C-alpha cells in the first residue's frame, strides 16, 4: 500500500489529527513535517511524534517535493489563502471546519480544486463510527422508508476560559459562533442522513458569554423530501450532549449522546414492525467495524486517493454546511425564511458577517 506523506499545520487540533488519524493508519500515512507559529508548542508536539521537519513558515511546506498532503488545522480566518496556495502547489489538502468564511470563497476554492492535481477534503469526522454508519446503511438500503421529522440538539458548555484564546468569539477571526465551531458537525450529520434542505427559518442570539458571535441558535427546516426538522444549540448547557433523533415510516433512529463523538457507539434503532426488524438484522449481520472520527475519515481519504473514487467528504459537502450557516444568519437578521440553494445574487453570498465587518 502506498504511504502518503503529510504535513500538519497547527499543533492544537492538529495533534488530535496525528493521534487519531495518522498514528492509527501507519500503513497509509507518515507525518513528515509540522508547522506552527508557537515554537514551544511546535517543538513539544514534534518531539512527541518524532517529526523532524519543523517550521513556522507555511510556504516552506509548499516547496517540499516529497510532500503529498497538507493538513490545515489553523484558526478559521487563514484557511482560505492556505487552501488556495496548497492546491495551486499541487498538494492534496485536508482542512478543519469551518472551511472558509463565505460561499463566494468556497466557490472559488471549488474552482481552484478543479484545476489542481490535488484533492480537498474538509473535516467532518463525526460522520464516522459504527453508530452513524449503521444508521446510514439502513437509510441507504431503503429500510427506513419515508422520512417524517428529525431533531438536532447540540447542547455544550463554553465559558470565559474558552474565549481567553484571542481569536475566539470574534467575527473577524472565528467567523461565527456556535453555528461555525460546534453545531456545524451535528447539522452536517443530519443532512448526511436525511438529505438536503429545501428551506430554513432560524434565529441566533448571544446569551451565555460576553462575546461578539452567537452562542444560542434555533431553526425550523424543510427538507427536499418534504420532511421537517428542528435545530437547537447552546453553549450554556450544564452538561454536554449531541443528540439526533430521526423518525421514518419504518424506523426511528436516535444517536448516541456523546458530545464530541456521537457517531461511534451503537445508536438506538427502533423498527416499527417485525419485517423491518428482520431486514435490518440481516443487513447488519456481517457488519465490519468502522473506527470513529479521524481514524476512518483519514483512511477513507487515502483509499479514495489511490482508487480515484469519491472522497469521504467533499468541498460540495462543505458548501452545503456553509449554506446552512449563511441561511441562519440571514434569516435571523431579516426574520425571513431562506430557500436553498443560495447563489451569487444572495445578499450574503460574499459574507455572512455583520455590517462593519464584511
């Protein structure tokens, strides 16, 4: 099996990528370089994993001829120029959420990717694990039947210490609040399982912390299938859960409640009749383990690069996620429903940031 070489940019969440995504796939990846502006953190993480190439300059990575993949784990405001530069250098790119800061930027990146030898995979690690993948298999096999309704609850806790990091909680640097850094994952899981949205009416508010961006949201959504859904998120919960519950004609499915890994453990599968129960048991009887989070997302990315098949997460997936974000902010400000898709003529196509920041 061909081993792909990797450079990780950002030693914060980047360390989790190394531990979960690359150390667990030693036959697929080798991390050969680490980049971070904080030299102390750079040395600590590089020493931990025996990474010999260390730099504080992103451009150094672009010049490495033996480097296959650049994994971007930096604060959101610098994702766009890094992605564009890496793709234009012919590198494959992995990038943390939010991918970029507007639909205009994601469309520009999609255009650059189409002209590049490299492929871009946004990070949506919550899609992976036995729980969510079994639910996906049941739905894709047609066993769930007609979708009726679904709910998403992202109830987490963030306090002043979290926002002590200078770039957090600010429009110019974090690009958004609970919608961008937290609920974007469960909302992506919902669409991954239930299908694309047709419209959204949403509200956002800042009620928990003294920050610029929102930390509470709620929305009513309609899917292209005709099903209905609701999204609720807050960073003011006493405990922390992520919960997705989906009602179909033949089955009701509820996620595990683990806040940062809801895809891993077995989900609650409630068939409405014995025929569906038997068909689901038959479908899953020879189930092969799907490791959660980065372990599976990275391994499937490697397999796609070798086979030329579809990526496990695509730039189009990221566009759908950012469409939801754009719709949320616009709907909350205007008190209007937003219909998808959002095109170049939409008032917030170029930026969802408030006036004075766009």
